[in-house]
C-alpha cells in the first residue's frame, strides 16, 4: 500500500477525497481474504451491470446525450464487445493466492491486491472505459475510485448504480467501487491521484502527465494518431472496407481510429476509388482549406466538431458539393507533417488523411515522420499480402502493435479474431511516454510477492560465460 499523503488544511479537495479513500480502504480490507471464486463473482457482477441489454442501451444513450460524442448504436456495441471480450480473457485467470510455481528456479509467485486504484477516464468512452478498469481492479480484489471527465460524470454514476445493484446480489460492499462527486474538478482529481495506491489513467495527455507527476505509481497511455499502410499487394476493396468501418465507428472517438492512410503510388488511384466506394469523399484543395479552418479554429482542434458525423462536419465547414452530405467519412490529401500540417495529426473525427508513397520503404518512412509529430508508440495498421512486411514494421517502427489486414480500431484493443487482450487502454512504451507497452490487463492491478526457495547451486566457469568472447577478441 502507498504511504498515506499528508492532507492540506487549506485544500477542501484533499478532505473530500480522503473520505472516499478511507471508505475504499475499509471495503478493500473486507475482501482481502476473498477466494478466487468470490473475486470472480465481483467481476461477473460488474460485467453484467454494463452488458445487460436494457442497461447497456441506457448507458449508451446517456453517454451520447451528455457528451455529444459518438453514436448510440456503436457505443452499445463497444460496451458489449469490449466487456464480453474482457470477461473471456479473465475467465480462468488466477489472481488470488499462488499464481505460479517453478521447481527449476524455486520461485513461487503470489498475487496480492494493490489497494485503492484511482481510475482517470475520458469523455469519449464514459461507460466502456470505467467498466474495463473496474472489472480489472476487482479481479485483483482491489477497491477503485473513478475520476470521470465532467461530461462523462452522469454516465459513470449510472454505471456505478447498476454495479452496486449487482453487488447487493452477492453481498459485496458498495464502497469497492466509487467515483468523485460532481462537479469534477482538477483539484479533486489531483487529490485522488495523490492519495490512491495506483493510478490507471486514460484520456488527455495533460491527465497522463499529471498522473506521472503525482508521486503515486501510475500507468498511463500515449497519444493516438494511427497510420494505415496500403501497399501495392493489398486487396484494395477489403482494405477500404476495413478502414472505413474503423474510421467511422463511434464517429472516430477511439484513439485507435485510423487518422492517415499511406498508399503505394502504383495503386493510389484504385485505392482512393475503393475508399470512395466504402463511403469516403475526397476533398479538393479549396474544400480541404475550409475543413482545416473549421476543425482547427485558432489552431486548436474544435471541441464542437470532434466525434461528429462526417455530414455535420462538412456542413459546419461550408462544404456543399453534391454527395458530401452522404459521406461516411471525408478524405484530404497531404504531403507535410507537424504543427503546420494539422491533418497529419489526430483528428478524433471521421476525417482520413491520404499520403502517397513510392514503395513500402517510403511508406514506412512517411509513417515515421507522422509519428515523430504525434502517435509514437501506439500502433500501425498494414494492409498487404506480403508476409515479411509486418515483421519489418515491428523491427523498425516505434510502435507497440502492428495490426495486419484488420479494422484497426476494432482490432488493436483486442478482438475475437486476434490474440491481443481486450482493453480500452493501450500502453505505448517509452516511445509514447509510458512505462508499459502492453494492452492494460488485470496484471497491472496486482502486486506479486515472490517466495525464493533454495535450489542446487549453478555457478558457471569464466569460460562458460566469456569463452566465446575471449576466443574471438582475446583476453
């Protein structure tokens, strides 16, 4: 457990949060002796709280109504699939007591709770992300306090109401799962970060930096800005359909939504045609300039246009050409990178930037320049029939995931047709400013105690470990 932080007499937020944390610690102590079966009941209770169809719909409708982001049907799908996949991953996973024994090393590993978790969650997924973190925390017999975004508070509050109703069925304490009171402020969020034992933060990079600076151990995620490579060998219609599906899902609220497509010049025209058939509309230079002015007024991404349908964004930008009102997503062509070229960055909207590459090596170089601006460490998407190219990206690009021939936003956080763990929080390694490079799982919510038993000595000779070096380079 973390050492309790000293409370400031002049900061009311410290005292508000201290009361929540005290209740959370008391509840966590009550379940510290839970068996694996009891811990799994907590997981099932929280999972059913969001997956039960009527409650799922209420959460999705409230999320869209209060945040103005995304769309109801996709949020229902996200709440269901991400939770179902997480429950599948956790089924049979051992998180209580002895979790591993190795006779060769004499090491026995024991899973222990981390204590009270502070969960920082974004407005883009005000139901699915808190549920994901809550379920993972409960799997390890922890208590958790959620700090939702101000716009996501009501959705989180309804989710907790549903979780507590399920807790009543199994006799679990409500205080295992709490949230900050409204109104959500920076003061209370920072106080929670300081007083918790562990922070798991998803959302703005400002919140991630605050978590790391809090003095409390923290897992944060990097910025998204996914690029998708379409090489000359790709099945263009398949690639276009998958990119479109990913690009428009929940109006591109996901950090895993493609922001750029880097297309081999040999198939560029055909790929653009395929993307057009999939619902995209390619803007001309004047239309692109109007869209840029609308999306980045005064140089900052518009809070009113993110995660909106393409037709609404086009209307706000004054785009009136025939067919634009029916567009599922908008496409713009770009050759530059960085702040002077905002379309090279994350847009959080159904807008796809197109780059033209000479060949695969050039495509990788373009992606590298995009990620030098934004998105390093997260993921890259590849549409190709050449088996070796994914390996080349994995060996040379600064990314933690290479997603091959899939709808990226569906696949990168775990899918039923790939082996990645289901998660809504993706570590981006040191490239993205994070201390982990995995999809966040229940393992990040555990302390591991190791018992070391004596084993027969294995002392190597100098020749065993340095003989080859000395033979080649001399003593």
